[in-house]
C-alpha cells in the first residue's frame, strides 16, 4: 500500500523507488535512460566525497556507460576509458585536454579527412597549430617532436590508403621526447591491435565502425591511463559531448562478437584484394595483406591475426568508372561508412575527404578514381561475384 494518500503524489512517485532485491542479475546490462540520479545523503555526492563512485547527471555518465567503459578497458588493456558522442567528439576532447593556445601538435598527414580538417583548420582558430609529417619517416617525426610538441596523432591503419606506420618505434620516440602518442585504431579494432601495449598514451575509436559493427550505434571511446582519461572525461562533460545510453547499450551488444566478425572481415578483405589485384580494370589496390604493399613485411609482424577488413582500389577511368561501378553493384552497398557486417563501398573524394584542396588530396593519394571497400561477413565468393559483374 502506498504511503501517500494523494493520487497525484502517488502518480508522480510510482515506479521510482529502489528496485526489489533479487538474487539474480540481468545477463545483458540494462539501459539506464535517466537524466538524473537521486541521493539519500548529502555526503554521498562524489564532489564532496571523491572516494565514493556515484552517478548524478546524464552528461557525466550512467551505469550503462560504466559497463561499456569497463568492457573497453578489458579489450584494450587500459586503466580507464571515456566515452563521447562520436569519434569526432572524443578527438576534440583529447586535443583540448592535451593542448592550449600557443601549443602545437604533430600528426601524420595521412589521416581521415575529418581529423585532418579538425587539426589543420579548427584548432588553429583557437591558437593550436599542427605540424604534419610522414609518420612512416621516423627521422621526420623525431625532428618534429623534439621541439616541444604536446602530442603525436597517428592512425593504426590509415584512411583510405591503408598505410602501416611503425607504431612501436613511434611510441619509443614519444617516450624519448615525453610526447604522448595518440592512436586512432578504428580501422583495426582491439581484435587486431592494442596500441597501449606498445606504449601509446591513448587508443581511440569511432564506435560506429567495428566496435558497434551493425551501423546502429554512434560514439567515440578513448582508453589509457587513469589520470589522463579522467581529464578527458571531464572535458567531454564540459563540452556537452556525452554519448547516449542507448548507443552505449547497442555497442555492448556488438562487442561479444567482435573477434568473430573481425576474423570474417579480414578473411574476406584478403580474398577481395587478391581478386582485384589481378583485375584489368583496376589500376592499383591498397591493402597491407598484399605482398606488393610497401609495408607488407612489417604489417605481417604487427598484425599476425589479420590485416583488417578495409581496402581501397583505383579504377582506370577515374570518376566515370566509379559511377559505373556504383550503379551496377547488386550486393555491395554504396554507403559512406565502414565496419558493418554487410560489405559497403565509399568514395573518399566526395565523402570522407570531401572539401580538402586538390593538392592535399593528391598528396594523400585520394584520387578521383579511388574507392574504399569495407569487407562484410558475407560469403567472399558472393562479394567477388558482385564485383566481377559490376566491373565487367
């Protein structure tokens, strides 16, 4: 029986009391879709008692976010993890945590177009400069770092030309010059590489890709040492870039199958790359699992469990050839993202790197005839058959 006589009062408080005690627990973490959390005592506020872990407001996280952060620590081997609304949001929080006006960063010039634009156009407006280098040239990186850089940004596998930098050597340079190495490992996922094991300060991902795996969840995650991640989490809250509990929950559903999916992605990408490398309509194939790839031998050491599910290739005939290919595909989906269980095709010139000057695109290898393929988990024979009929 209710302790309140008024129906209005009973209605306002109905279902909001503590959960009924139970000796069992849900196998799948629940969604905590509550904007605020209630306390019994003033001293329970974590602002007054830092030793107590609690939840107060949605922007600072929920138990659903705690579950995903804990899962990422398990997968990456990190002390702590922080979640944000998107990959770009986590990148922004990382940069704002590490650098202020008057500082400078170092970054590989071979980056996702959104990252490139953020580092070279947005940050300079705030007084933060970025020196671009070839991360595969260790001497060039060393020279750039020794001048007081606040961080080095690289991608584990570059988007879209699939270059592989010497991550262990870069982390050693970072240690030598006391510069944190920040690795975007989105294209590889923790199933293939865990940058923290090589000495990186942060490994970060766009959750919408392989971690979620089904084009249903969006978010960004950074994993690393507790103090640094705590500062990044605070920056996310200050910027208002929190991930939704639903997106965190959807990601939790996808993580258990990550190793199974990545094995299939890698297997299919290898088969597709082998096929395209022999096709007369294809001018070049970019995939680290091909012996012709300039980083093949090193990639074989760094990625013993597979070279990833991403590859790019250049068509003879440039944009016209790309248009014919897109219009003739039947199984492969033309979509500007990656990491899905279905095979997708993207056109970097007009999507991931859209808006960059032509001279920059040329230096990055983003030509008008370049397409990027994200191998799904379908039967590789079906994927190749679709490419065969579309390229014929």
